[in-house]
C-alpha cells in the first residue's frame, strides 16, 4: 500500500514518502513512537480506516532500495485508530492473494457505519459528483430513487464500498433508470451521443436552466432510453488501488443489436470525493437534497 491518511473518516490521503509523512504528521505522536529498541511510524489506511505501520521510511532514497510502504497494524494505536478485524478482512490489501469475498460486509463494520453517516451528511456532494462525471442533471426525484434503492440493497455493506467511492456505489446499487423526460447537460458527451445515435429523440432546451436540455421523443416516434452503472472494477497495481466503473446508456433492451448509446469508463480517483467536499465547505449546500437524505435514510435505517 502506498497511501496514508492522518485519521479515520473522510480525510485526504497522501502518497507514502518521507517528505509527505514528516510534513503531514510533524513527526509527533501518535504517528511517531519510540519503542524499546526502535522508532515506529504509524498512520491510517484510506481504504479500510485501520491503523498501518510505515515500513522503510528512512530508506526513502535511491540508495535505500525499495520505496517505503504501509502494512496493516493488527492492533489499535492509541489516539490514532481502532483496529477492526472485520474491515481488515474486507480490505483489498489484507493479503497478496486477496479475492473479494462473496456476500456483504458485517453490519457491525465500523467503516460501513461511517459510510452511511457520510451518505446522509454529504448527499448533495455525492449527487454533485455523479452530475459532473455523467452529464445527468439528476433531479431530486431521481436522487430519491437512487437513495431508496441504496438503502433497500444496503449499499453501505457492499464489500467494494469505501468512503472514497460513495457516489459510485450509490449508482451501482440502482437498477436501470429511464431517461425519458430527464434533463441532461447540453454540452456533455451524453448529449452528443444521443444526438448521433438516437434520431427518434429531440433534446429540448430548458426554459429554467440554459445549459440543460430535456430528453423527449420526436412526434410520432418512440424510443426507450435507460442508464446503469456497472462493471465496478478494483485492482492493485504497484501497491496502488486502481478503480473504475462504467456508465452505460442504452436504448430499448437489446444491447446485442447495437443498442449502446454511450459507455464511459469512469476512473475513481484517490481524494476526488474528498476534494469535492472541501470545495463545498463554506459554500452553498443543497439543503433540499440534505433534507431528502435525512428523511430517506431515517425511514429505512430507523
């Protein structure tokens, strides 16, 4: 593993280097601790919120050989992080031959609880991330449908779910949703694909938001457009987690007959969601989406 963060929860992560570790921790406890015959370096792992020990930090030079890396510390570190065996076993970095277990996380997973709380408190940011990457405007009604399915299918217990990929787990947990009548961004890749591949469809300019267009059938024409999120892929390459998900828009139900309108593989980048939350802080929040999340999550988890 090649990234660390300073505390559990939705926090920025940093590549493990001597400069990054010393700059971010200021070499203070609990990150640097003197033992009987050595000095140990600790942090938190972004994927599972467990404590990790940084190995080889003082050999972070060309002459030192292997670059420093993190490894799970299988006990709690006081004032830093509480160790969870449940979340360790679900972590892709728990062992070199790790394969994603079947089924879902245990409901007692501390990480799962954090994800559900974050979904509620950052739901407007989650929807903002989906809008930015797909071209969908995502109305409050669609947002409600996504969240209700997420709650019904216990998306926070998906084994591949992390704090960083919350928007995409929300999408992945949903069945196909219709696009007819929905607004999309006029200058998006999605709008361009519909114009090129769906002659039965017209994109009608919005009278409220100038950058949006509404998906409608041309008079006398009919076509069914739907979208899903699928093929969520996680792979460890050179000690780093590489993660993607596909956004698929299709017409009718016949993918084998060239029914694909748009398939876009979206990279899920480290810190992308955290950075979006940072930008939201101090800015205007969507209180209606936050109220929706509180009501829906309260209804299904109460």
